[in-house]
C-alpha cells in the first residue's frame, strides 16, 4: 500500500474544516497574490501595490538621519555628533 502524499493529507484536512464550517476557502486572483512579491520579478506598478499591501513606506532621510535610524534598529550604541 502506498503512503498518502502531503497533498492528500492537506486536501483532506482542508476539506474536513470546510465541511465543519471552521474554514472559509475563497478565490484570490493572481493579481492579488501577496506571495508573488517575494518570489517573482514585479513591474514597477505591481511593486508599488505590493509595498502598499505590506504597509511599507519610503523614508526620506539625510545621510546622518539614515545612519542613526539604522543604528537605532540594530541595537548598536549610537555615537553623538561632535
């Protein structure tokens, strides 16, 4: 007897949850697949939509401000300007 594949197990798991109304499966168009932004090259407009969906923003900082922001996020002690 052949072992069930992971696909078979996942399919039955999802099917049971849908039957018990614990899971609602909905169609997501390929244009709205968020994972594509991590796995595919995107056109400029698609990249913009991807960034907005992730709530990413562009920070416009001067060189010193950018270095201070990076240091603050990294946990590295900051040096004061002289």
